[in-house]
């Protein structure tokens, strides 16, 4: 049984289990005690958070001073913060000393003190001390989040104490617990078997671990153990291929290539297997931009999937060097020789993208349509089908576009392209079919099902243009529904020790443990995400809070404001630095909601964000742009690091956004596209018109990332306004419901 299955069998999430009055009183008392510790250590939080992030001498000194100047739980939290930081820095003696102090001065987080101290002892080869803390840990701390980790750590400790029999007892005792589903447990189990000279069992366990958790640190150790046992050759070719594929899918192309090449040398492979590993290794080289034409041509030209992939690699090389004749020749051959191959599907999509960027829309549409028709279950089928329809629309092939849009809605329901197809089919109902009732039906469906999408905004504008046109009744459209939201609570139980501990952990800077601690409450299903997010938000990490709720509510953009409690919306669309945003927006004649929406998309309100492209801070400014803007603002002695200051970044970023708007005549869609992709690209895209409206321009942006960026910011603006309007309305209703105090 899997870990998840075992958990669901014992503590189903979202369903409250019966708690006796006595147990409830005990939980309330414990939660109250932890809350007192939280209040007592409130002033520690900024110092502990800084220590957790930087671990500089100054940060250590600040938390040490706090610990020495306080007593009880406040001091214990500080010592715990120090112990954890020292453990991360591998200063084990200091870690143990501070964790011991935490244990002596408080009790709210004793399980953390003991478990982390046991780790520090083990990592510094003081196994007897580690075992003293781990023995009986489960009985002592029955609801600790570390219970699942204790068996593997204790087994390793006992192995180092030359007690493999004791280690086996620990492993066997946890064999039916959730702990057994962990990679660390399985590695420990294999090492115990090896120590007991049960090598056959050890090999089996190590192999299972390697195949089940191929990307884990434990898998690398298991691989080395198999080698030491002389058993690596027992892995079948299919198993080895699976490992290489796992590395490839994870983007670990160097490791994947090494895997494929090593396996290709195995003596027991047939020629087809050997060819497969060779072409897979070449695919890794393509991803790493080091595959040469001669290397690709030297691969075996075979009438199977290996041969199809070889041609796909050659096609990509032809695309990279803009050899259109060769690209066409290869794809034509693949259509003839490999009509069912997944590599033909890949080649078709890549070719369509190439011609789209070259503005050869007719050729691009042909490739996309071929893919959608012949590979309807392919991962790119919906996107390809949509692009074929849209490019036919751009080419004024309206009858073909209408047919493809209708097919899109029918054949690919629930995909991201459905809203697009509904909208542009509505436009064709208006302009070509002159069927305003059907157009209105499409637009109303978009507004109902995709309430905050860019297309919903455009649909509302079209409905306003249509005036009082009555929408047609279309059963297929009536059946479309918004995604269901999970049960969401906006208040938390007062008697949850786990939630109280999670808040206390924030004071100690132990952020990585916060979600685990909250999830340990078996009744947290409806409030765990909000509780976690509010903890992050409470110490100023709006971006971390937002990410927690984004993971929990991926469909929020299609939900109505009323369907999700306001506290969730306030974190999903936060307003930190709002005063600065309003001041700098007013100075530049900007809508503050536009600025906030752009920041949300650029950095998620992380003031320390630095992108892979070297863009800095909230509004993601390049250092060169920052220097130029600072000069314009009259800022002297400007240094790049100042872009990490929120006030400075917003001051310069709003000026830059204003310049983009001025450059493009005040049209936000152009300015936002330029902010993301550069003004020269936008000018090029403008020249690719004409466009009947700004909606056509946005849809025609060839870079998916830029197109979605523009649409998301326009969506963000609308949601921000609705949240603030709903908040104001709630406050007004609350005020009016209060009884008058007048005499």
C-alpha cells in the first residue's frame, strides 16, 4: 500500500473525526500553551527569519543576544532557531549545544529540539547520544511530524553502532506505517539487509528504490550500493531505459545522456535497443546544444521509432540553421515512412511554430492542422488545432476558421483553448454569419464559465456592443460549467496544536516545516492552504503566501469572487507597498491597479527576485534600464542593489511603464507586451497587421509567454477592482447592520 493510501485509511483529509470532550480539552490546553509561546516570542521573528535566510555572523549574533536576554518559550524558540541554522551550516557542536538549551528552557517545540539534535549527533558520529534521543520518540511525541523520519534515522544510527539486529527491529516495526513509503526508509532497509548479509534482499530493495525515486539523493546512494554488490548488471535494459527517461523528463540532460551511453555499451543488447539508446543520447545532446549534423546523420536509419526520432533530430537541426528545404523534405519523409510516430507529431508542432514565427501563417496552419487531425490524443493536439483555426481566421479563411473553432469547442472541452475558440467563433457569428443571438450565447458562456479570463473581458465588451440582443439557447454551451472549488474555510479551529505550532515555527524561522505541521492536523483539509499562506503573509512574504494558495486553487481565475472567501482573494491578489504604488502611479499618471497587476505577474511581490535574464526586484528591471531611469529621476550614485529596495524599484518601474505607454500611444496591451518582450518586437508585431481590434493584436502575439502575460495582467486589474469593491460593500453592509448607539 502506498504512503498516500495508508494515510487516507487512517486519517481522511476533509472529514472530521470524533474527538471526545476530554481530548478536546487536552488539545485546547496544549494549543493555548503553544499560543502563549507564540506571543512571547513575537519579537524574535524578524531576527530568526533573517538568520534562516542569510546565516551571517550578524544574524547569528542577533538571535544569540535575544536568546540570552529572554527566558522560557521565547528563549527556547531562539535557541531552536540557532540550533537549526548551525545544523544547516554543519556546525554540529554548536547545533547540539543550542538545541539542548532550547530543550531546557521551553517545551512547546521539544520534538523539534530532540529530532534535530539527534540528526546533529548522527552527522557528527555521536551515535550513542543520537540513539538516546530517538529511542521511544514515537511514544513520547505521538503527533510529531518527525515520526515518519525517525525509523530511518534510528536504523542508520544503530547500524553505525554495529547493531544491525536492532536496526532491523526498528525497520520491521515501521513496515506498515507511512514511514515505509519514504525513500530514506527504503534506503535504510536496504542497508540493514546488507549489514545482515541478506544481499539478495538488499539488491531487491536498492533496485526498487532506484526505480521508484530515480531523482532522489537516496537513489544515487542505492545505485552505488548496487555497484558495490556487483548487482548493477541485474537491472534490465528496460529498467535502465526508464531511468534515463526519468532524467530526461526532469531536464537532467547531462545525466540522461550519460545513462543512455553507458547502457548502450551493454553486451546483451539487441541492435534495436542499442540504436534506441544512441538516438536517445543524441536527443540529450540536442537539448544541450552540442549535437552536430554529422553526429545525427551517423545514427542508424532504421524503419522504427528510433529511425523516426533520428529524422526528428535532423529536422530540428535544419530548423536551427533555417534550412527550410531540408526541414520540409524531412517532415514529408516522416509523413510517408512514420505516419503514426510520436516523433512525427513533435516534428509537425515544431515546424508549425517555426513558420508561425516566420509569419508564414498558411504553412504553419497546415502543419498544425495535420497534427490535430492525425494525432488527436497528442499532448499538443488541442494547442495545434486551435492555432490552425486562429491562423485561418487571420488569413480571412473564415469558413475554415469557423469549422475549426466549432471542432475545438466540441473535441477539446476543458482545455485552455476552449475560451479562445468560443470568443472568436462569436466574432465570426457577428461578422460573417450575422447571427447575433449565437454570438451572444458564446459571449455569455465565456462570462459565466471563464469569469476573469481576458476573453471574458472582451466578451463583456462585445455584449455591450450587441445591446439587448437575446442569446440563443444552445444546449452544449449550457452544459459548460466552471471548475468546482474545494471546500474552503476562512476560520481556523482554536484547538489545533499543529496550527499553533506552525505559527510558532515562523517565529523561530523554521519555514520549511510550516506546511508539514499544518497538514499533520487530520481536519485541516478545508483550511490548511489559507492557514499556511496567512502565516507567510504575516511576516511580509506575500509571494510565498500567494504561491501556497496558487497551488491549492489553480482554477481561481475562472471562479466568481463570491465563490471563494475574501481572505483567499486578498492573498492571491495582495496589495503590499500599496501606498508607494499609489504615490508613484499618481506621479506618472498610471492606474495603481495596473502597476499592482504587473508586479504580481513579474515578481509575485518578491522584492528580492532576480530572474534568469538578470531582471531585478518587484518590477523586474534590468540593471542597465535601472541606471538610465535613476539618472532621469535625478538619483546620484545609483547602484544595482538598490533595485531590490521596493520603494526605489516601484519609483523607477512606474517611470519605465509610463514611457512604454507613451511610446505606444497609451494602449496598455502594446505597452505590456513591450514591457515583457521589448518594444522592437511589438513594433514588428504591429506591422504584421492590420488588426480589426486590440483583441486581434493580443491573440496574434506569437510568443505564448508574452501573450499570456498581457492577458494575465488585464485579468489581474479586473480581479483587483472586484476584490476591493466586494470588500468595501461588505464593510458597508457590516456597518449598516450594527445597532445605532444614539439616544
